[in-house]
C-alpha cells in the first residue's frame, strides 16, 4: 500500500469474513481473514 503513496496505515483486528459461507472450512484451513484499515493519500501539488 505504501507503494501507491498511502501513508499513516492502520490495521484493525482480523475478522472472519467467511463465517457461514459455503467455503468457510477452506478459509479456516488457510487462515483467511479480512482486515479493516485506514490510510491517508496525500494530495500532490
């Protein structure tokens, strides 16, 4: 993300985004989680 110019990256706790979905077992096997994040993209002048 820093490669595209975002700064001040902050990530939240991992979230089980597949809970209740048909592929939930596979997601758990591979440790798939979603993460909320915030970042700033500075304006270039």
